């Protein structure tokens, strides 16, 4: 089969790497891809959000299957457009992808179907939002309603911090139209766990649990990022917690979307907080998380294309999804200054040496005029390893980081340990 993956980050590299292992994939393409993806797939220079151009290319090149990975093209209806062109596509249609594209929608859905989450209110008026914050006090969470590259959430420790966040979103348009509506919710306390799940509109199969590290610096300090590393499975996600979540969160979510006429096919990302009162939903995403995908797919022992097709065809209950024993860890190597400002174009050394020790997934990389692989984004590489235990996986992942360097490279030294 000729398969196209849409996207160009570390998550997409992991997806391409896993699909390339399928004997059923005869040709693999990725648009736009990156320098690492180019080693396992043919990269196509089309922006991930260019829906019409992507569909036309898929038709012209007779793709048998398309996997849409990022949130933006899903919200823009790329899956709908592929289906309309007669091309099977993995990922939710736009009317289901709204569970990530609108936080206000997802909170209303949880309220309507009694899915446990934080107490919240939604605002389109700045003054009303500010007075609610003063009334509730801090700590409090402020979220931009729409997509904001994973950066539209502020956990404010003080009322002043929350007020600033609301003003930046609603008044200064820090995230454009995404911040016109804000969701303000109570600050939940407890370990955070992520569970990704395959869905076919009716059936749901959870993947291994995982935890990621959002803060830029060691000790969970510094600004929020898209994720500085992740590991799986999470020691906090016990069999009892899993049973509760399946019964009270996962299946009710799939059933709610189906009842609303928005059947979800693809991957739902459940961001969970394990509070003293039980698991609560922090957020939904409508796709694989990054960097959680890198360790999770490293542990998958089944053919990924078979699973993708079953999700599209509504036959997920017929597929055998197997996982390896042990654990996996991904360390993100970032550009110095990320997530604020950083310089790009520095040559990266040590990649071949690192590849002997771990799997190096590329995120923000490209090849320069001299044929060198250089940094081309905030998060640059995801060095990933598996082990018989979590400490072993962490040790092997950090060993894989050692040979790699470029000017101002930055990474956390405590992934999986805090």
C-alpha cells in the first residue's frame, strides 16, 4: 500500500518509523516531513495545513491511505476532504476533532454526560472573566478556547497572574482568534497521566499510559512547553485507576460523541489528573500526543497500519493490539531559549553515534545547503529507548543523548525521575 503521513515533527517521525516496519506498506510518504523522516519516507514539500493541495497530491499520486497527525489539519477538515475524494484517511472528521479545537465545547460535553472534570466557567467578555477570577481566587487555570500549539493553558499561582493571562488572550490576542473565548477552571491537584486510545467511532482500545514533562527546566521549573520528555507506562496508572477511567471517562466520551452525531475515529488523547477524589479529565486532544507517541509506539508490538485501518473501518474490536513488556523513555533535545526565542541553523553532530545507543526521532530538523542536518525548531530531537524497567529505559535514553551536540542545545536531566 502507498501511505501518506501528514505532519513534520517528532510524533510524525515515530509514526513513519512504525509504519515503515509494516510489510503491507510498500511506499511511504510524509508531508512536509523533516530530515529524520526523510530516512524512512519520501518527504513531500506541502504544508500540513494546505488541505486542498494535500488532497490533490494524494489523488494525483494514487495514495491508498492517509494518516493525518497534527491538530490543525484535523480541525480544518482534512480527513473529511480525503474521504470526499475517495481516499481512506485516519483521524477524526472536523466535527469530532472539535473536542480539541474548542475547549469550551469539550467542557460542555463533559458536563452534559457527567464525565468527571474540573469545575469551570466559559467567558467571551473580558470584564466578566476578570471578576470571576477575583471571586474564585488562586491557584486557578486559564485556557484559550481554540488551538494554541499546546501553549494556551496557564496555571496561575496568583490572581494577578491569572488576570495577565486573560488580558493576553482576550485583549492582546496572544493566540489570535483562539483566545477570543476563554475557559477558567479550578486548579486540580495530583499526578498527571496521559492515556491515548484508538477509536473506531464505537469501540475504544487504550494504549499504554504515559507521563510527559511540560516545564522547560529541571525540577518542573520554567515556562510550559510542548513537552520536554515522556515515559510509559506511568507507575501512577494502576489497574484500579484504569478500570475507573475506562468505565467513567473513556467509553462515556466515545458514546457521548456518537450520541452528538460526531462519531470519533482516530486517536483520543485523555489528559488526566489523579485527584484525591478520583481521576478527572484535564483536557482532550484529537490526535497522538508529542512527545508521548515516541515512547508509546516504541512499545507497540502490532502492525500500526492494521490498527489504523480498523479504526477507519469500524473493526477495532477484531484487531489484536499487543504491547512489549518493560518501559520506554523519550528525552527531548531542544534549542537554547525554547519555548521563548531561539536560534536555528546550527549543525548537529553525533547523530550516527547516538543511533547505535537509542532511537533518535527528529522533530525540528532540516538539511542545509551543505548537506548538514541542522536545528530548525524549538524541540529538535526526541532520543528514545526501551528497557526491561523504567530506570533502565531512562538510563539508555540519556546514554543516547550523550554523543549529540549543537550550539546552545538544551535538555532536562530529570525526565522520568520527578
